[in-house]
């Protein structure tokens, strides 16, 4: 259906039709995993695709909002209803999203839907080229296997992406694995403000201690603290 729309209408016009159809058919309520799968196949909302479909910048922004809203609703539905068997669709969604709120929603959804049958898929996803997929895979493995997955999760402390490192650190902390302290401590020097702030918050929660550190200080001041 998606490929037919692309051929007949142009990429982003087809996306609009698809999103309208998902809403009008109440597809998320009927089958949230199927809705995720359809939306994940939609053409990326690039400037080139907008020009090809003769869509304005404002309409492009509106399409972004529609897509993100539908994805969030579907992911929340899977989480809330604990819909089993949707790990494949959640991981596929993680591969096409960059919005931090959506990635967080995908983390919660994978924890609600993944089971033992998904262990191989989740393990393979730890090696994905896409950071968001690795983040979601960490959450899924921690939920399904717990401490049995600790070593594989700890390997992600050396990930090239700070978000993945943070996800692995927090997962290990929730498993009671002290390797989390090393990961969180390292991230206090991240170049990304949000990573530094979330790492410091996690450390304070984990240790029950407050320490003289501010994520907003420059590197020299943070080192002195």
C-alpha cells in the first residue's frame, strides 16, 4: 500500500494520505504494531522530498508533527497494554527516529513487548549502525534477560555514542551492576549538556549523595569541582 501511494502521489503527499488513513481507521487502537510498521516505511521528511512533492516548509513541519504524534501514540499503546510480540516493529521504528522523546517511548515499549523469543534480535541490534536502535536494544535485553545480559550491555559503555553509553549505564545501575558508576562518571565530561545533566542526576540517585558538580560549567570549572 505504501509503495502504491509513493508511485501515485509523490513521497510526502503519500505520507500525508497514510497518516490520515491511520487516524481515520483507528489503526493504532486496532493494531498498534501494524501502525508502527506502516509509518516506519514512510519516506523520510527531507527537503528534497518536500520539493519533489511541492510541499512548503510549513507543511513539512506539520508532517513531522503528525508522524511523531502517531509514532508516540502507537509506542505508548504497546507500553500501556503490554502488547506482546512487537519487538520487531519497535526496533524498526527506532531505526527511523531521532526525537529524544520518541526514543524514550521506544525504550519503554520494547521493555513492555520483548520476550525470550526476541533475545537474538535484540542482541544483533546492539551492533546496529543506528544509535537509537542500540539504545532500545539495551533496554530490551535488560528487561528480558536481566543480569544475564549484563556483560553485553557493559560492552556498550565503550560505544561511540553518548546516548548509548548512558542507556547502558542506567540499565546496569538498575541491575545493581557497579560498572554503571564507571560509565556515568565518564559521561560527566561529555560534550553534550543533556548527557552530563542526566548522568549527574543518575549518579546522585544511585549513590544517594550530592556532590559539587554542575553540568552547566565549562570543562575547567567542572574539573575543579
